[in-house]
């Protein structure tokens, strides 16, 4: 019981921290886009890279929706492995994205953070959804 | 009587599992997250691999007692000259003036290395001759021993010209090393142990200052005189010689070199381990929490000595 008392709030906090920093990047993405362009870049090149980053951020928000749905509906709230995975993924994502903002990393590094820290937990969440609602297994 | 803790020792609990379990996967991920991020942190914060370092040494400098002196005696190209090379003096003809030279090399702090050179040169002139410019070239041998052993022949070139004829030139400065590339950390470096002027050559081109300085500046290690402008005193008496007074100090030199393999590894290891300790502590706490509270299923084995009844 005490384990769940610690893991569930920790998972919620890291999820929300990751969400907050993704929303922040929506406003501060110009530095990152400029970092991955050459010194003399044209308007079209800037818009192309900017659009790519916006697409990545939007897909991240969509995956957040999936994870939050799974978390709040109780499908994965009490599942230890999914909690641990989600905790680790969103914690590393928050740290990496804060470096992304402060150190002005290039915009293509966002795809790596997206792949490891947004796609994998959301995929596991979807698998749990299918297992609980489709295959009628117990959530934990 | 009061009850207090007299002694304590940790009791070890081992957690066992088979290879294809979630606990093994967790362990592998934690292993990667413990040992790889400190390397990234240490590398990305710059300065992981030491590329260049410095050390200080006072070099062994000895004056080689080879001098080449040229002075312009008019504004139309007349000159007088002298050197310690017989072939050059033969080529001068009537422009040769033989000065009296007095040189002292002193070791001021008695450490076996010379610290200062004092050179006084008196150039006799005809009463109607005046000196308008002086070009002086002195040769030295330069040796370093602490890291790589460097033995080379170097020169100091002093030049001053004035529109007013002078009676004395006073130069005081330090003999400094100029490196284009850092020195290696060990080994013998005698590529420049060649005399800067070829004294055996009978041709005038061997004593052409332009060619000498041009060849000298091709080297990666050179010396130069670092000093404020030479002092030109005017008003020579008609029977007095032209005096050149040079004081050259041999100071402690800060030399840059490329560190060797073990020095680089030592500093990289220090940086890596100091960050690794933090990550080890953090993941130790996380692993204790996960395995003690059975977040991932494992088999705990307590080491308890059974008391026989």
C-alpha cells in the first residue's frame, strides 16, 4: 500500500512536469530552430524546420492525452511496471527537455527525446488498454 | 537504567530472479542510466580530454659568441659592419670596422643556469662618420629539459634606426620563446640544432639578413627579444666610438605542451568518477526502493543465522 502511495503521485508529477515543459517549448522554440539552421538561412528553411518541430510537439501532446486517459481511468494507475516505465521516461524527458531549452539544442534532437520518452510509454499504455478492454484482463 | 544502542551492523538481503523478467530489464536500464550519463555530462561540459597544458622552466641559454653588426653611416646607403665570421669580414672590404666587445654572462641566483647577458660593444668611427641605424644579430644556444628535451640554436635580432645620428644604443629586455605549435611531452627535439648563420660559407648570400631571418622564421620554435623600444642617445663626440649596450635577461618561461596519454586519462577519470558517484548514490536509492517494496517481483533471500533450539 505504501508503495502505491509513493509511486502514483510521483508518476503524476513527472507526467505533468513533462507536459508543462512541452507546452513551454511551444513558445520558446525559435532559439532551437535557429540552432539547427546554417548562419545565413532563408525564410522557407526556417518555416520548414519550425513546422517540423511544431508537428513533433503536437504529436507529443496527443500521446500525453493517451497516457493521461489511461492513468486517470485506472487502467494503469495501479500497474507497477507501467508506473515505473512512465516515471523513468517522463523524468528523463523533463531533464533532457530542460537542457533542450537552456542549452539551445538543435531541433532534430527533439525527435530522439520524443521517441524514447513519449512514444514508448504511450505504446505500453495502448497495449494495456487493449489488454484490459479487449482481452478482459484485470488492470493489475 | 537507560536503554541505548550499543552497536549495529547491516543485514544483507539478496534479491534473485531469472534472466527473462521485468526485474532484469529494469536492472539493465538502471545500469545504462548509471554509467553512461556521467560520461555525457563530463564530456558535454567541455574540457574532458586535456589537449594542451603548460609548465614552467627556466631554459639553459648560453651566448654562442657569434655577432653580426651592421650600421648605416649615411642616408645614401653607406654602411659599416663587422661580424665574428671571417668570410663575412673579408667580403666587407673597407666597410669593416672592428669594435671592442665585452660580454658577461651571469648566474645571479647560483642555480647553474645563466640569468643575464651584458654586452658592451664600442665601434670605432672616423670623426666625420655618423651612425643612423644599427642592425645587431646575436646567437644563442637554447636548451629545455623538463618535459621533452629541446636543443636548438637561436638568435636575437635588434634593429633601430633614427633620422638623428646617435652616440649610444641601449637595449634591455627578456629573451622569450615563441611557439607556433605545442611541444610534445617527451622525446628529443634537435631539429633546430643548426647554426642560424653558416659561418663556413664564402658567399655573401649566407650573410644576407633577409635570408637569415626568413629561414629562421620558418621554424616552429623561435626566440625573440621582448623589450620596450631601444634607447638612442644622440650627440657623439667626434673621437668617441659608437657604443652599444645590451642587457638580455633569461627569465622563467611558461611553455605549452601536448599532455601524454596517462596524464589525459588521469584527468578524464577524475572528471568521470566524480559525476559517477552522484549517479551511483541516486540509483542505489531507487533500486533499494524498487526491490525492497517488491515493485517488480523478485525472490528476496535474507541472510539470517538460524538459532538451533
